[in-house]
């Protein structure tokens, strides 16, 4: 059976808008705060046309911190699955101190998806807005995209491509794959 290729997408800041709270940007803590970014639906549909799986990989430490109920997270993820061309959602409910293998920058969520979906990592991509997304992608052997946001301007590490939105990622991936 042929290995599939995938687009691994961070959630907060890539799929949905990040929330401004005291101390900086955060993930939504309730469905009422959850807002999908405008161009996302179209871009994900384009990835599907290019025969990529769309898989979300997201750290959700606010569960461990007591700021987010698992029931609210499930509502947000159900909204994503109902509205967008997403094949799977992998999430990590742990905080840094838990030292799990799934929390980005570790690549555990990606590796779980590889097992489940028979994914070829060399022909897959990770798209994120934080250094942890890029590191997880690099560790797994994927090419990486950093979406520039107002909160990550100082990040200058070793991502493969820098973009402003998912539409730009579609164009780059088409060009890289001669499509």
C-alpha cells in the first residue's frame, strides 16, 4: 500500500485566531472564543485536491492548567471537523512539566498520525506559527512552514519556508510538487 502524504497543521494561530489575554496570545478557552481564520477553509480544500491528508497537531496545555475543559475542546474540534477538510486531530493535553512524548516540540503527535494513516514524512509538511511546531516537524523529518504573525517576529530559526497565510503554503507546495 502506498504511503500517504500529509499536511500537519498547528491549530491556534493557523486554523483559528489566537486570543489576546493578559501576558500575550493564548488559545481559546471556550467555543464562544473560537473563530476559524477566513482563508483556512479554501486552503484546506486545495490541500485535499493535491491528495494530502490534513491533520491538526495541537498542544492544549490549558487542559492541564485548568483553564480549558475537555468538553469545550471537544466542541471546538467537532466544529473543525464539521466545517473544514480535516482528516484527524491529534492533541496533547499536557503541560511542559509533564514531560510527555506528545507535546511539541517533541514529534509524538506526528508519529501517532504516521502509524494511524501510513504517512510518508519525507513528502509531508508541518505548518505552524511557533518554534515548537517547526521543531516537531524537523524532528519528524518533514519540511516546515512558519506563518508570520505579530507575536513571532523575533523567531528566525531553521524553518524551510516563511509565509503569511495558508494560501501561500498551497502555492509553494504546488510549485514544489510540480502541480
